C-alpha cells in the first residue's frame, strides 16, 4: 500500500503508484471519445417543433423551435469516462492497493470525479491539483512534473 496519483482529463487517465523509491504507472486509460466534439459525432440537426402559436410584436406568428438535449454528447462521454476511472479506483481501494490518493485533473473533470467518488476514497485524498498536464511530455518528464507539482519525495523513476 502507499500513495497513488491519478492524472486525468477528458480523454486520458493514468494512475501512478509511489512506493518507497519508485514511481510506476499501474493503470493507463485512453478515451479518444473525449477528444471528439459534439458536432463530429452528431451530424443531424435537432428536430423542430411548434409551440402553441402566438402573435409576436411585429404581428407575425411565432412559436417554432428546435429540440435540445438536457446534456450534450461531449458532457455525457466525459461522465462515462469518469465512471470508468472511479470504478477502477473503487476496486483497487477494496483490494487495499492504496491508502492515499493525489488527483491531478482540469477543473471540469475534477468536478465530475468528485461527484462520483465514494466517501471511502474521498477520505484518502491528500492533494488535489486542478491542472491539465501538457500532453507533449514524455513519461519521464511527466513523472518529474508530478514530483515537482505535488512536492513528492525524490524517488528514482522506473519510467525513462
């Protein structure tokens, strides 16, 4: 058992383990759907409907509008991805694979995770950092960024 670090955004997540002198990645999630925009998937325009006709200021009849969804596609996909990550964390916590957790995620995704995390995991959170780690970093640079940003001890990294 030890410290785990969840680094996530809407399209990728990694879980690292800090045990003694090593930081190693224990889970990697790739979610390409999180990189898509609603318009890339939903190509049809929403349906149209008529309200009860009323007369506008100019004397014309008004009342036609487009249907809309309560939640857009992108938000729904982000929520599904957050559920997937939280399910893995729950299983790993039940197996006592970690006792404390740091989370690094952009504000919107961090909020989605917070909504879903059970109290048992919320109690184990030591640090939260609402940032998105640059995607162009190598594995080694990513670990170094985490050590500096989370003020972790200076263990040897197994990712080079």
